[in-house]
C-alpha cells in the first residue's frame, strides 16, 4: 500500500524556519516525483513545488510564493523528501501535503498526476 | 503563471442529479488537466487525469472532457458520497496551478 507521512509541522514565529519531512513507503520512492501542496484553513489548494526523480535530473520547480524561500530536496536512500521553509510569514499558515507525483502515459504523451496524498502536517506561523 | 477559474464556485444538488463543473485556463494547457475530489477533513483524491481519463477505482459516473482552455467535470448521477469540493489542476507548465474549487453540497 502506498503511504506518505508528513511530519515536522508546528507553531513557529514569523521570520523563522521550519523543515517538513515526507516519508514514503509501499512504492519505489526513487522512481517517483514528489510535490508539496498547502491548504490554508478554510481555503483551496495551493501548489507549492515539486521535485523530479533522479532519472529526470532531480530538479525542482516552485510556485512564485515559494521561490527563494522554500527548498525541496530528497534522500532516496531513506525514502524521505523535505520542504525547507525559511523566512516564514503568517500567510504560510496551512496544512502541508506531500504527494507522490507520477507520470501517466496516455497516447503518445506523459502526464504528471498527483496520485497519492499524505494526510498533511499543520504549520502555524504566529507570534 | 497559468491562471485557473472554476464555475460555479458552489452548487446545491440532489442525489441523482447530473452535475457539471467547468474549469477554464488563461492559456492553452492542451490536455494536461487533472481533477481532484476533496471531502471535509480529508486529503484530496485524484479523479481524472489528462482531461478525460478516469483514475483506477473511480466510479464511472465521473467523466471529464475538454481540450485547450475549457474543461468539464461531469457527475452523471450524484451519489451521497459525492458531496465534496472539486479542484482542477493544470500540469502543462512547470508550475502546477490549481483552480479555486467548486463545492457541491446537498440541496
């Protein structure tokens, strides 16, 4: 069974840093991309960023709101992905989800899909 | 970044109704459009990928269509477990934006 478990959330003051972890099991972690998506209380989904698997260079992409402050990395030997968040703002308060991001083939194309989601870890930025 | 809109933002419907949700993108995303369902207090769940392909295990009453900038999610006969919020997402660009969501609740 595919599982993703996030950890590391909590209460943090504005301007401080926090690192979230995402541990995967039940699938070949190193073959998978990983995305982070957040959801502020009572709001919609906001895509934060994505890290490709090593076969695709392990490169990262970020939303404008995350670029320059957040960094996604991965340790395939431990099946863990990380979201390092620096210079946190009150508007970063949200439930942060880690999601397996897979390429699905259809016709002659491949499509990224967020196919397995963790249950999320809550980050609260407040003084 | 590609902007996403969904309409309506919410709707009320009865069990057995046919429900249609629309997603529009600010520029073409070809068929790189996914749909997700989120129930209260739960993580989202992938319903449809590549605009029209049903994810394994998703009931056939769900269907998706569209290409380019205009997409539709249809529930042919609404069931009690379908009351939820639905989000579209484009993966055409390297920034995977979500739509604002459509909440489907009980009339």
